C-alpha cells in the first residue's frame, strides 16, 4: 500500500518524469524514496487527496464506515409509518422519499429558512437537521396532518383568507410552527407571534399578512367557532352568478 502520509496533497502534482521526493540527489534516502514514490502514477497522485479515501494499489478504499439499513417506525400524521432506511438518514429525506410527505419542503439544508419544519411530539423541529433515528417512536406531524379530515386547521384557512401565502413554498413551515404556537397560546400578541416565526423566512409577503392570519386564527380558536366544511356539496352549482345580474 502506498504511504500517502509522505505526500503533501497541497503541493502541485508532479509533471511527467519528475519525482515526488523532497530529498536532494546527494542524500542516501533519495534513491530509496524515488523507487517507492515514483511507482505512483500521475493519475493515482491526483486521486490521493480524495476526502475519506486512500489508495490501495490502484483501488480507492473508503476510510468512512458505510451506513447500514434498519427498520424505522414512528407515528406520522396519526398513522404508523414503518420503513427500511439507512441508519444515518435525515428526517427530511425520510419523510419526503419514504413516507410521501411532500409538504415538507427542502430549502436551505442548513436550518436557516424553516421550510422543513415539522412537529415532533408537538414541538417544532427542523427536519433537515434531525436524524431520523433521533425521533424514532415519536409522534411526527407535517403540514398534511394539520387538517381534521375535510376541516382545515384555522391557521390554514386564515392563511388563504388573509393572504398569508403567496408563492407558497415557505407556507408549510409557517403553518406547522404557528399551529404549535396556537396550541400553547390561543391569543398571542404581535411580539409572541414574531418570536415564534423568527426562524421562518418568507420573501413574498413581508410578514404582515402572516401576522394578521395568526390573529384571525386565534380569534376563531378562542371563540370556539367551527369552520365550515369547504368540501361539502353545494345546492347551487354556480354560487354568486345570480348576484351579478
């Protein structure tokens, strides 16, 4: 096996015919180093600096352990979810690729935008920074799980009513985080609302419509008002048409 520790990968790779040794030709170590190192071809030299790999002959040998697969089980939106996944799987990837929860959005992958927020046992978590193994056996709620059957959560209805959603990409993260806020406090003030959503970025609304949506949803929750089933059949197939005449 080539001893890559002798090679400085930060120095320029040698030209054809040059040696990799740093010893002077007069040094007794020069010829020994030349025989050992010059056997490394230019192609092999260029590959030695790969992260997590060393050269064994002409093959790349990984120095990092490969992930193993395991059965992962948790409650996702009220349904037991059991999938086979890698032991280093990220929760965001598992929810989207294995559980089919496409409402969980991939944004920055760095925990700065809030698009991937989900509830884990009722508490907001950024799924892009959470290992699936950390939350195994917990109750996970995504934006798909906020509605009660055909009845939307008040914050979902008020986002549509007050213009809290425009392009919609960041909306699932906001809805999840705000639902957790309203679960703990059904009458938050502006400061409490802004504190709750400070980890969620929106580049469309300017946030004012989002704050108004939260206040409107809080009024519904505090008054005990029930929202109508927007999917129920209507007697008039063309509502509002006659009012225009």
